C-alpha cells in the first residue's frame, strides 16, 4: 500500500471537491463520535467490574451482582459448536462462501448459542442465560475448507501464524486450492473459568413459595360464595348469620387447610439464574477468565478506542483548518 507524505495528504485535502471533502469530514467526525461512545461504554463496564464485589452463589443477594466460577453444562444433552463439533457451553459462528475470484465472501449462515449453562463455584451452581450478553470467548478460530459443514476444526486454525496468514491474504491462497468456504467460530469451552456480571434471581424454592395469605383469602372468598356451606360449617349459634367470632373460626380453618396443603406439596426446587438486567442500561457481561482479566480487557478497549477517536478527531480538525486556510 503506497504511503502518503504529509505534503501529499495536504494536497489531497486542499484539492478535493467540496462535496467529497465535506462528506469525508462528516464520515470521519461520525467515526470519532462512535469511538468515543464505545470507549465510554467500555470505561463504564471497567468501573462496574472493579467496583462490584464478587458474590458466592449460596449467599448471593437478589439483584445486580457478579459471579466467578467454572462453566459447566446443565443437566441434559451436551452442547457442541456447529462448525467445529467441539464441546462447549457457548458458541457464536459464521459460515461464508467464496463467490468470485476477487476474494469476495458471501454470508451463508451464522448463529449464536441460546443454551443455558451453569457457573459453579465452591458453594453451588447458578444457571446463566447468555441472551443479550456481551461475551468474551475462550477461543476464536478461523479456518477454510471445501465442505459447507466441516464437522471438525482444522488443528492449525487457532495457531498464531495461521491467524496472521488469514489477516494478510490467506483467503486467496486457500481459494486457489479449491477451499471455497471460510469458517469463523467463537467458543467458551467446558470447565473453563468464567466471570459474569448480571441480574441474579432465584426461581422456585421457599423464596417464591405460594403466597400464604393470598391463598387463605382465595379460600375464604370461595367459601363465602356458598352460603349454605358457611352456615353449615361455621354458624355455631344457628342464628342464620356469620358473626365476627364465627368468621374468625372460618379464617383459622382456612389457614390450617392451606398450610397443610402447602406442606404436603412441598416447595419447588430453587433455581438461581443470572440473566440480562431488565429495564436497565447496566451491562450484562460474560467473559472467559478471571475478574482481573475482564478488567484488563475492558481497560484495553477503553484506551484503544479513546486513542482512535482522538486521532481521527485531530485529523478532522487539521484537515478543516488546512482547507479553510487555503480557501482564504
């Protein structure tokens, strides 16, 4: 790629047609603004991760919190990534096909895992719903082949030199060996350390047992609609009316019956679930690795995006100053 000197770049800025120049300035300004917005989002995530204490699952409070533990399957069938057939707890994939000799790739298929999985720490397990989460995977792989569904991962796909070749033009080399499909896949694999920041809620168990007072009230209302039943069961003085003392006897009996029925059925097993915060702009984060690694990832993205936005903004100011100076 030819390198432009400062003088050549300045000449391009000065001699560009007004529509082309101002369109370029608008695009560059928008790019700088996008970088700034994304940088602030990562900065906010970085601060939240640093400031939120890690909770143990057994003693976790209801609400927004962070967990750290091992990612494991829930009970049932294991999860396999669609392209590599590797066992994992979460995946995102993209399948592309070479459409012409100019290295243009067309999207054929893509998808993201919606399977729930467990985070397990020393005190218990919590189900994790990845829907809506910003996920940092354990593995990012890209490889090439001749089949629409490879069914296995190229053993070289995750090596640094293979990724480097892909970045500088390996597409062309692979395509001329008849390999016209490109596979991209991200995964969080089983038994890896995972950090998560989201909304923690307990479903089932004693925490959400059927409302006792509400059940008693429902039963009393049902009895009250049957006047003959009420008089037969609770009209102790046989005056044809239910006085306050008799009504309290009815309430006590309803309470005993509801309590006996709830004890007989027992409480449903409690299930802890971490999910995207509802009605909130707080981030939902699932990241492979420890809390320190999640902080480092957000910090790095914050710095890079701020620097990129600052460089683009400075180029915009320099270009507009140069252009306006030349016009006058």
